């Protein structure tokens, strides 16, 4: 005969559930609201299983045992009335059969009650051997809830591990896409944009456009030449530079420059808190969406009368594609001046001006022929058209008024 298996232990089940919940909570697989709900289940189960005073119950059961046997001999026949005892004995003999039947019924009830009370005491004394159906239902519900979550695609350990692998793969791709050259940005600037003196000469006229427009934020300030020009004009200015070495170079020269993303700094600025915003050779490094966000932010952060300066390469000059545009590997794409002017007007700017800059060297431009006849005039007209297409200014500066 097969031996009956031990009934389940509620405490053991609850301990196992707690252990699993705590482990998955540490692993971040269960949301906080679920963990709170499970703890509330545990609280209700524990409250439902509260035990009474076992010693008091045992004492009362012993007292019940002492009085639980019924017999006709225990029926008293004493009487204070003369002849009463004989009278009771006579009546007892007459109704003995009926009395015995009643006592047997009472005894059966008392025996059944005693068995129930002993079972109750045993259940309290050994709670692990007794499982209330309602408790089993609550524990089963908890197991079902955990099993459903562990089967679910969103929070299972296998899927989470898969997601981690995918995130790692994306990070690896991003790391390969990121440009981290061994050379310094300062050396690059000096080799391809010119010396400090070259840049001071090139941008001196633009700095004067910001008189009475402080404070000015120079985004992508590089080595700080434009900050230096603004300072010479007595204009309050600070810079933002994404390259940490260039930012440190600027700070070493006494400029107020932070190493950060220019759009983040602009987002953090208060509405109408700036008098000028400058981006020199920056927008060609941005994505189209970043350019849109930049113009909208500039319109909001500039006070009325403030100025926005955007200088960038000119895609209308084919000369640029053979020279400046692809020299810098971090250029994303050129921005057409017509489109940029459209953006700033749509954002609420007025008085938009285009300043064409950085003419190609004269020796690069096609020469006209020395002839006054009709053929010579036609040739020269075509040369001028080609020069306009091939050798237009390499840069343009858009200046907009808020």
C-alpha cells in the first residue's frame, strides 16, 4: 500500500515565493508595483494563519475529558423530602431504558465534539501538517502570477539577456561610428582653418555685429578666437565646446567655456536670456533634425533685438566640394543658404542677411580672354558663368534679428 505523501507546508511555500520574488526584484525583472502587490499577498496569508492560545485550549480539553463520560450511576438520587430517595430510585427503574437511550445519544455527541476539538488543537500545534483550502488557493494564485511573468516575453531572464546582447551590439556599432582620432583638434584647426591670427582677421567684422547684444553664447567656440574678438569689443560672452581639449585650452586662456553639447546648453538657458548666439562652422556637423531644433531654441532663448549668426560652408560653390567640405571627416552635410534662411524666418526671425565669405584664391579662378569680338564676348560670358558655379565664395554667414 502506497504511503500518503506529506501535506504541503504553507510556510515553506511562502518562504520559497519570498525568495524568488526577492531574487527577481534584485535582477530588475519585476516592476515595483508587482513586488508591492506580492508583499501584500504575503501579509494577508500570514494574518489569515494566526494561531490561538494553544496552552489554554489544551487545559480546556483536559477539563472536557474529565466530564465527558455519561452514566446513569452519576444521576443523583438524594432528596431533602421524606421518602424522596426511594421515590427517585423507583422512577429511575421505571424509565431506565429511556434514560439509557438519551445518555447514549449525548455520549455520541460528546465523543464527536472531543474528536473535532482535538483535531483543531493538533492543527494549531502542527500548522505545517494542516493547509486551509483558502490558503492553498492564495498560494497557488501567487505561483500562477509568477509563472505568467516568467513565461512572458517582456521580463523573462532569457529575453532580458537577449536584449542586453542587442544593446551591447548597438553600442559596439556606435563605438565604431564614433570618430576618435589620435591627433588633436587644435592641430587640425591650425592645419586646415588657419592660425589664430588668420581667424582673428577673418571674423573681426562679424564680432562688431554683436555690439550691445550681450550676453553672447558661442557654440562650438573652438580655440576661442571669436570669444577673444567679442571680449575686445567689450561684449559679455561665454563659449561651449564639445572637444574637451579645446575647451580646456580656452579656459587656460581665461575664457568662460564649458565642455558640453551646445544644444544641451541652449536647452538649459532661460527664455529670452541671451542677446546673441553664434555658431561658426558648426551647422554642417549637425543632423537635419538638430538644425531644426537649434533654430527653434535660438528663437526662444534670444531676447527681442538679439542676433543669431550661423556661418557655414557654401554648397553653391563646387570649389567647396573639392576643398573645405571633405577635409573635415566630421562634416555631416552642407546646408543650403536658401533652406537656412527659410528655417530662421519660419522660426520668427526677421531681417535675415547673407554675407558671402572666403572667396577662392584669384589664381584658382578661370581667366577671361582678351578679345572684343562677338566670339570673345561669348567666351567671357561663359567663363563668368563657370566661375560663378565653380568658384563661388566658400562660406556664407547668415545673420538674423530676433
